[in-house]
C-alpha cells in the first residue's frame, strides 16, 4: 500500500452558490449553501485518502465546536486526523461560487498549523512514500522531510524559507501573484516546480531551468465548482510521486484530479479514486 500524509491546515468553510459575486453595495441571493471542513490541507488529505485508501493528516485545530466538528467530519471522509488543539477559534472562510464555477474566498482568522514540538505522531512520517505540506513551523517541515518525497505549497512560504529543506516539488499558481516566482527565493531550490495555469494546463520546471508543459485534463462533465480543484491537483501530484511516477506523469495525474473535482459541488462531491 502506498503510504501518504498531509501536514497542514483546516478551514471551516461556508459555500454559497450565486449568479455572480456581489459588487460593492450589492445584495445577492444564494441558490444553495454548504458548510464543511476544507482548506488546502484538508482537501488534499481527502483526495489522497481516496487515491491511497488512507491518509494521515497532522494538523492543528481550534479547541472549539467548529474545530471538533471538523475533525469528526474529516474522519468520516476517510482521513486519519491527528490534531494539536489550540485555544484560538477555528479558522473559517466564506466562499462564493458563481455561475461560471469560479470561487472567491474570504478567510476569517489566522491559519493554524502544527508545530514540530506538538505531541503528534511525527515518527510515522519516517519513510512514508510522500508528504504534502501546507502549514506548520520550520521544525514541522523538517520532520516532514523524513518522507521519501516532500511536496509543498508556497502558501507556507515563510516556513519554507526558514526551514532550509529541499522540496522534491513545489506546486504554485502561475496566475496568483502571491505564489508566482517564489521558488527562486528558496534555499536550497526545489527539485521541480509545477506552475499551474488552470484551464491552460501548466509548466513543470526542473532545478536546472529546463521546462515542459502539460495539457489540461478534460472535464468528465460540466464545470460546477472550482473550489478545491487546485488542492486536488496537488494531492494527485503527491500521490503520483509516491507511487514512483516521473514528475511529468505525476502532474498529468494531478490534472485529472483537479478536473474531476471541478464537476462536483464543493471539494468532496466529485473525487478521482484509485
């Protein structure tokens, strides 16, 4: 069995389907709403559990009703949640999903990530096939490096800089100014960088500067909801590398995961499985 894990964060989200995102001063009416635990770490953990059969998720959660509920619901989705409980409120987010399936996110509260000195089963990361890292301190990232393969997001940029750990692959959005170009600031540099461009596919860049492009995967149905598609892509890439795929093959698998996610409401309704 392929062994995978996520070290990262959870956001308790409320999604609202709307015709369009409200302009300043406008009132819009939602046709549907959902509430569920998500965020980059949680979404990736659920996708990895669907692909690998199980996924260990090391995280930090607010010690409140939403934090406890998040752990329970992720467990029901097949994720083994190991959490350090924080006195802060659970981080939340509000998501508009418009008629074109695009999502717009408002985040409430600070990101809660695990720390390397938290009493979590860190030794279980020793020798696992792959870890995907979305949040935590520098020691948490160093502990994650015990995995055979380490993938991360630049959303954890300050930690990536402080830890001085080489990543096997950094997944970033070429369309997000907050993520684009950050790989060049890391020491040591990642072995590979996957720059996603949504419906245009993306570019895989090796440490020596060579690059190849990948084509977008065909959606297996009409686009419904983009929320979670990027995190599903990252999970697919992580799983592909864990199973021994070459990076170019792993990003193709990630593209399929993201495409399937686009066809369901919310991040969990449509999932690529093994």
